[in-house]
């Protein structure tokens, strides 16, 4: 592999008549990233992945995997690259094991020798001889990852890998992604689930209506939020509430579930701690509320109804 980044896209545009599905998208995924490609359904994520894999031709721009253009070099550009777009597909009347053997026969000879290993990795060894038609959705997703791992990829592209899974299946899939990232595989994870991206990824790109509106470290994005909301847990909540209401710079005071919630800047919070001490009001916790990725996403995208619907889908 060259020293080129695993994924590099410049000025990608894809038009379908008057519809602009991808609008001048730049992406760069670095080695060992777990890179979250985040946006509402229909934002252009899957179309971008199809361009990256050479499945469709961009109207404008270029895409390279490890420095190779799939439209120029064809299948050779996909060396060391694996994954699936819009869900994996298998012969339902064949077993998981037989499906993997068929796929391995199309690949390098070493792929067949890895079948048992990848089945173990995705925890399907005990069901390997069962027909795929009897698999749950989560099992088919894991079989798709097993198929992707046959060729020992350095870059794994996963398009909405937890869509349609129940909470237990989502947890298992996230654990699997963590294990793969721990082995040094670069992962490009397309998702509309904000909690999934926040839990798994170190770098993100947020796409909305075909355009990337943020790209960079997730940590840096979260740190852009200015904390003004706080939670206070006091031994005498009503006395503490009275002190909060009397304190300059403190607003939106609310007693909920035994905790006082309020907004204030840092200077007002510092003065509040002094005031509580002088009033001999004991408290056991004063915690700043850190903005979640959901709140930042809604703020960046304008928080229209469609984005709120997507954000509401993630609270698992």
C-alpha cells in the first residue's frame, strides 16, 4: 500500500437531472480512523460511498482509495478495500458457510483459509451451517462483515450497519466494529444514528442535503459547545432553589427528579458556590451539562423537522 490516505475525495458532485444528490463533497479518511459519515437519510451518504467504490460515476470530481481511482484502475483500485453498501446480499437457500466459500472462490486462494477465523470473529461459527434464509437481520449483517474480512482489508466501508437491528443487535454490532478498529483496520462508517457515531468514531463528516457542513475530529466538534446548563444536587433542594433564584446571572431554574437544573455562565456559577457556602446549603454535585452530538447536529443543520426526526431515532 502507498502512503496515500485510505479515502480521498475532492469536489464530488452527482446529479440526477435537476436533483443534486452530492454537492462538491471533499473527504479525507486517515489511516486507523473510525470515521463517521453522518447525516439524515437521503443526505447523500450512500451515493458518496457508491462513487468511492466505483459503482457509479461522479458528475464532477474525483475519488481515490489508497491513491487509486476505481474508475481508472477498476478492481485493482479495491485491493485492501472491503465492505457493503445498502446491506449485504447472500443466497438465502445456502448456508452461511457455503456463501462464504463461494465468495472466497472469486478471491485470492488465501481467502478460503480465513473462513473459520472470520466466522469466529463475528460470532457465527455455531450457525455457519444454517441457511441464511433463517438468519436474523443482525446475523446477516455480521455475515456481511465476515465476507468483507475474507480478503484481510485495510479499509472497511460500512453503510448503516445497525439499521433495522434491535438494541441487543446494535450493541453486538458496535462491539464488533470496536474489535475491528482495535486490529488497526481503517473504518468508514456511514450512519444516520448520532449516538452510534458519538460512541464509535474519532473523526466525522456531517453531510446535509448533499453538502458536507463539518469535517474533523469529533472531540473538537464537541468542544465547540459552550456549556451554560448545569445540574445541582443539594441536601435541601427547596433552600437551594431559593438561593439559585436570588443569584444574579442564574436563570431557567427548575427542580426536576430531585435535581435543580439551571443556566448560567462560569462567573455566575463561581459566585453561586460561594453563596451556597455562606448560606450553609450543602450540595453533593454541581455538574455542567455537556452538549451532545445530537444538540450540535441540530444546531448546525438548523434543526428543521426532518433533522429532528433523524436525531430522535438515536436515543438507544
